């Protein structure tokens, strides 16, 4: 009886061992198949420590929240400059720029950095709103720019820092970065309109004088 019981338990152990081996083999094959055939569909879930919202990155696409927070991150380096950090900020922006756009951006940010350093100008940017176009990977950060020479405030105006990204192979890089100043554009338009009216008035007076003769 003991012998029969031992044989029965031994056979059961063999069966369990065989089942576990088969299960391990199936799981290993599943991992290999997933890596080889489904890797392109992977989605990386990101919750960086300095981000306030969870974000994800696909191979050629990122979430809107990631665009927004990355755009604001780079805007702080482009908008906040001083004689001390200007060169560093310019260097950091260039390190995160695609090679095709690096040359053009380099001319802009390095010349700006040189200007801040040479003239002892400090600029602070205070974001007030963000617009995101996830289809174009485009972010616009609008806010107030305040400039100082030493401790003297010399200017305050609205500014929009525009950042366009390129997403490729789970990596996000700056493709374009430039500043717009809405109040400057409006002022130029008003000055142009005023100049056109003055020109028209002068032309009208000239024609009236000719007709009077």
C-alpha cells in the first residue's frame, strides 16, 4: 500500500513538473514574440519627477501633456536669460535641437546670449497661457517679458515663445523656436497705417493744389 501511494505521488510530481516546464516555455516564447513582432507598437509611460502630469511617448508621437510641459520647460530657458546664464541656456537649447535646425537657431540664440552678456541685460519670462497643437507638435507659450539693466527695469511687454518639436524613435527634439511680440506687431501696423494716411493726405493736397492752378 505504501509503495502504491509513493508511486502515485511520484507520478503526480512528474506531471506537475512537466506542466511547469511547459508553462515556462510558453511564457518565454511569448516574451520573444512580443519583442520581435510588437515592439513598434510599444508605448512608453512617463512620469518624470519634474512634471506635474503623466505623459506618454510613442515611436513618432507624444501626448499633449508631454508637449505642453516640454514646451514650457524649454521656454523658460529661452525666455529667462542673464549675463550669467545666457551662454548656458543657449548651449542647452542647441543640444536639444535637431541637426537640420541647429545652425539657424544657433545664430539667433548665441547672438542673443552675447547681447545679454555684453549689455548686462537680465530678462525674465512669466508664462500666462499655453496653446498646444498636438497634430503639428507645436506649442505656444504666452506671457510677460520684463527686462532689466542691472537693477533698473527698462521694458515690459507681452511675448509668445513658439516651439515646434520633431518626434522620432521615442525622442523629442526642437525643430523651431522663435519669439513673437504682439504689441510690437500692432505698433508697427498702427505706424504703417498712420504713415499711409499721411501720405494719402499729402497726395490729396498736392492734387488739390494742382487742380487749383
